[in-house]
C-alpha cells in the first residue's frame, strides 16, 4: 500500500484504446508514484513510470496482480468473437468477477470499473437520463448484456464490501486517432476501403430514425478515470461530450447529403452481412444503438471537476482521418493497418477472432 510516497495504481486492460490513454493520464499525476499495466499479450510499448505485465483475467492469479495497489482500474474487454458469445462472457463477465473478487480479497481501497452507456435500459427520446436510470441493457447483443450483468453483480458486491470504494464509469462512444484501425477491425472489418474514409470524401450520410449517440475523445475519458482514482468519490458517472451525433449532425460535419433509410433495411442488411462473415459487428449492436438513452453528465462535472476538452466534431475528424491513414499504436490491440493484417483478418474469420 501507499506509505506517503504516492499511489500505486493497477490498470487492467492497459494496451487498448482507453487503457493506453489512462496510463498516460495517470503518468502526469504527481500523486501517482507507480503504475502497473496489465494486458493479455506482451508489448514493446514503454510508457513512463509504468511496469507492464502479462496476465489473462480469465485464467491467471489476479490476487497477485492487484496485491499492494491503492486503486485498480478495470478496462479489459473483448468485443470479438461475436459469433462465439461464450468466449466473450468468459473474459468479460467471469474474468471481471475474478478481478473484483481479488480486489476485495487483497483489501484494495478503490476499484474503478469501465461500464458503458450500453448498460442502460432503453431511454426516452426527449430528455437526458442521469445515473439512476435502470441498467438492464438490451438483451439481443452480448455487449450490453454483459455490461448490464456486471452492473447488477456489483450492486451485491458493494453491499458485501462496504469499505471498498467502487466507481462505475459509463462513457458514450470513445474514439482517438490511435484506436482507428483497431475499431475498424472490431466493428467494420477488412472489406472497408480505408482510402475512402476521410471527412471530405464521404458524399452520403444515412439518416436513420432514432440513431443518435454521444461520443467522447479517449483523452477526455482517461482524464475522468484519473480523476476517479484520485478523488474520494463512489458510484456511477456518465461521460460524454456535447452535442449528440445524429444524421443531421453528420451531414453538416461532413458536408454530405443525407439519405433517409428505414432502420429495418439497415438491420436486415447488417444481419445478412454478419451471418455471411462480411462484417464482425453483430446486428444486435445496431439494435442496441437505436435504443441508447442520452446521458446527463452533470455529476462528472460537479464531483470529478471534469469537462471534455474535445468537441464531437474534433474527435470524429481525428478518428476518421486515422481510419484513412491506417493509424494505430505499438500495442497488440492497436497495431496499425497493414496488408498482412487485413489478410489475417480474413484468415481468422471475420467476427470469429478473439
């Protein structure tokens, strides 16, 4: 434990989109003396003030990993393989529970967990919801189903561990340039011609009723996580930037023409593409997005002293140009786009890759 020399923070899921930025954000905090980054696969990435170790939350001894920490940030999550949901359940739900139990057993004072807007039940279209909105998710996709299950599990966990400070972060859609290729792989697949993905080269935008989301730059999300580690808060925090992104927003942002498309047409096309292994994202994810509530982020502003510094326009411009350029970072989840990498996506099966 910390003895006046600064905090020791363990970040599990350290080499992904959010984890890389959380480690960078924590590394700038004078109160943090030691960071331990945990990932399933080894990496040559060498962030300052950080020791990187390899461990699998579904199999390895998590007690040893979190021992002596002042706070644990749990970010580890698999989006794939969508065609084998039992594998994502083993990592995302059972693996997370193993981490949570280790945190309690080792008497770590604080746990900061990456939940999501997708944990929320479908919400109203005329107002934003706060952190008291029900977290039952949407049952037809693994991602919201798993996030909602862990929210319920944590309710009981907190009752069993009243001296443990538990923080649940519920961000919207998180992007940065360095995650562009990884997110293209996870959700759109290798068939997407990256050279056509640039803000000034997208001529048409589908206008889909009820399709409206909130986005957030990864650096802003990481700043909120760092604040949650350092501030004696507990409970849930919504995280998003304003304004929400919908078809009209995108037509103006891209200077493109909007084309109205019925949700049923998109749903059917995505279902067919997914079943044919042409795209990795399951059709249930599209259904989930149509039902997401808009979040009120007042609590994060007041209790974490947090305000996003990136507008949705700036975040999306950076991300789309990253997809166009094949951008990435030197970690296994975020490696840049290459011809060999695209061939491997085909060889391992689109939507099948763990």
